[in-house]
């Protein structure tokens, strides 16, 4: 009797377990079918968003490819222009911090790194030496002549480093294609752009000519400091005029001896030619000054 009860209980227990398993299985299948053919409002919204994002992603990929092609084409045009004008490649957005070379590190040889590093180190050492020498000269000059301040501002408004051309030194002449001494800095500008006095002073010379450096204005700032503005189109001052810093003295032009519109700007002290790029720090940030210095050193051809 007891054995029969145990058997009946066992069969009942297995039936219950079987019913439970069947119920769970059916529930899973039902949920799967429901989820497959029916969606909740939240799921429908998420599906719509996913489809929208996929479409946006494809559009962005196409636009990125288009922009990449355009930028590549513009960079090549810039390189052609800069090679023709300055014998150098077009500048990177930040020439002193650009790390484009790192992207190709897997394909570059050790010799490339050695030559590249040597070239950059040589340029950096030249720049550092020139900066140190010029700052020492500035501090010594200021300590001796406390009543006079050299021309320390830019003669062109809204100037950026990318508009900096060749500075003082032996540079390739744009027409004769031989190295010649260049005694100023070329500041690339639009024809007719205003030119301003870099410091207060007196106009000591106004030369008008269509050849050479074209129209030239010289301003004396006292104690031997002179700023010289060449390749001007119009001249707004006359000899003997007193000018304040920022006073408009003329506009940018182009002469027969110039390659393109620009301002040829010089700074002299006691008749000695100085590098004007070292006298811009009152108008630019340290980073902008460093980039302007880099451009002026690396540009191999002048514009006049």
C-alpha cells in the first residue's frame, strides 16, 4: 500500500515538473514570437533612432570623404603656391607642434628620423640663438636708453603667423633666383590694406618710386631707432610729420620689384639692420611669436 502511494506521488511529482518545464518553454517561445513580431513603444522608438543614426553615419562618412578630398586638394594648391613664392611647403596649422610625422612612423626608416631630427634641431638651435641674442640686445638697449622704446608693435592689423614671409638674411630673389641679402621681413597682405606706425616718432623720409621697393616711409623713434615701411601703394604722411603708435601711414601695394602685394618692413638701430620679427612681441602671444619666428627662418625666398 505504501509502495503504491509512493509510486503515485512520484508520478504526480514528475508530471508537475513536466508541466512546469512545458509551461516555461511555452512562455519562452511565446515571448520570443511576440518579441519577433511585436514591439513595445519603447522598442519601436529605439529602432527608429537606430535607423536614423545609421543613415546619419553613412551621410557623415560621405561628407568626411568629400571634405578630405577638398582639404587634400587645397593643401596641394597651397604647397604649389608656397613652393613658387617661398621655396618651402605650406605651413601646418601649428608648425612648431605638428606631429604629422608620427602617423607614418611604421613606414619610416631610422635614417629618416635621424635626418629629420638633425634638420629640426639645427633650425631650433638657430632660432634659439637668434632669440637669445635679440632679447639680450633689447634688454641692453632698454637699460641704456630708458627714455626711448623701440618699435614693438605690428605694422599691420590682424596679422597671423601664416602671413609671415622671409626675414633678414640671405634669401633667394624672386626674379633673379640667386641669394641676396634681405634686410627686412615680408608681411603678406592684401593690396590696399592699411599700414600703421609701429611706435611714436617723426617721419624722416618719404620716397616715391615704382621700381625697387616702391614707395617707402621711414620713421625715427629717437636714439637711433628707425622703422622702414616699403612696397606701399598710397602714402598718408609727409616728411616731418609726428605720428603716434597705430597711426595709419599708408597702404600695402606692389612695385615692379615685388612678387606679390606685401609690406616690406625693416627695423634699424644706429644704422644697423635688426630682425623685425623680434620686435613684434608687444602685439602677439608667445605661441604666435614662436610660429612667426619659425616661418621667417624657414622661408627661403623673399618677395622683393
